[in-house]
C-alpha cells in the first residue's frame, strides 16, 4: 500500500465531498430559526433533487474513477504571477493539461477561479485563451494576477492539447458520436472534467475553498452557469455572451449557431435555461450578453432575467443577480469587463 501523503488525504476527502455534491446531498445553508428551517430545508432538498436530475441527463459519467496525483510539468515566471503547467487525471480516459496561475501578491488563502475557455472554432487554443485572449475578449491573466485570484484553466475535450484530429471540427463530431455509442454525452464529459477541475482548485493550499468562482465566455459561459447550477461550491458565477434560452433559440432558427457539443439528449423534457439557472439562486450571478448576438436571442435573456430576479428578491438578494444586454454582437465590451472586475472585487477579493 502506498504511503498516505497530505495531498492524497485531501484529495480523497474532496472526492468524497464531490460525490455528495453531485448527488445533491450537501447543503451550504446555515442554521436559522425553527420557524424557517423547515422551509429552507425543503427548498434545499428540492434543489438537490433537481441537481441530481440534471446530472442524470449527462450520460454515463466516471464517478467511480479515483484520480491519481497531478503531475507538474513546468513553472514559468511572468510579471505578477507564476504560471504552472500541470497534467490532471480527471476522468480516467485521457489526461487533462491545465494551467494554474498563482499571483505573486495574494491573500492567504486566496480566492480561486475556474476560467473556462470558449469554442469559437478555435480548437488549437483551449486553455491558452487565459493567457493570449482572443479578438472578442482580451486576455484575463493580467487582471486575475492583479486581483490576487488563483486561477485554473483546463483544455476541454477536443481542444488545445486534447485536439486529436487534424481537423478540429471533425474530431469534435467523432467524439460526440463515439460517446453516444458508449452511453456518454460529450457535454456531460466536459462538465464532469470542469467539476473535477474544481475539486483540484479547491484542494490547492493557496486557495480558500469557500471563495470559488466559475467564469467564461461563449462555450465557457454556458459551462460556467451549468457548473454553478450543478456544484453548490461555486460561490460566484460570471458568464459572458451565452445565457441562451432554448425556446427562443429555436424560434429564431439559431440551432446552427452552437456547436454539436451543446446538445444534451432529452434536455428539453426536463429543463429550460431559466430552470437550470434557478439552481444557482441565491448565490451571486452576473451575466452580460449582446443584444445583436445570434447565439443569445435578447428575448430569451429578458425571459431568464424576469424569472430569476423575483427569486433573488424573495431571498433579499436582488442585487446579487445582474443579467444585462449590451448593444453588441458576440464580443466582450469594455463596459462588460468593468462589471466583471467589479463583481470579482465584491464577491471574491473583498469577500470573507
């Protein structure tokens, strides 16, 4: 039997807690008076059941896989932060390359963020978007380093170092089809990796596991609000340009705007976008979107906002939900970034 290191003990604990999170058995509610505790417990039980139902739509997932310790590949010194390149064992099928950004100046422990890259047909980019940015969204690495936020980014299936076909689009199609044959769902395996990546981020000694955020644009945005819905550990959800209402997408003939990864079998029999996002309530949620973005019909954004704001208001947390439309297409405007940085400060950096 191998010796039990401090890391393996922490890892085993996180694996155990992650299973409880996925099954909906955990609760982050605090003790309240006897008059309200039963109501709070009933609400949490309902959310837990819906969370379990949502996980159930994501195909056969490798929950029984016991991750092996991660491997550090390289350290790089940059202005304001150290960049660590890791290979993580998240799913038992293929290794997952990852970037860990550790700011030189940070709180002890520091807030943590899972940065989730976009699609954009840029199969070669993956996690490097954190460092390089794209035309539609400048790089976030300098911002996160300045804010003292420890940040993890992984390559999603079919992207970056996990692109296994010369033609990335064909590789994504092949992965989707093969997984269906195996009883898996590509998006489900993507979300499983992000969930397990959050396990790793929470386990880092630099990170305050009570201050975790999920953030991304486009595909990364969709994965951010799905992850926040599925994982109560996510304290703050921020998504850019992809809070897409499914019915409105159908009405506007927009199904072609999203990649094949986006489509989950039988999802509409159980959930609309607002119902998934309800599972985030009352945790802080910022969503910024383009009014002229075909991926995100504006009527759908307004529908979701109208559904969620009363729920936050009922909890006395209306200011913790902000869903905005800007006069733009599929791009992050400077005004959007200002809001994102403001929410980082409010809910991660200055939060205790």
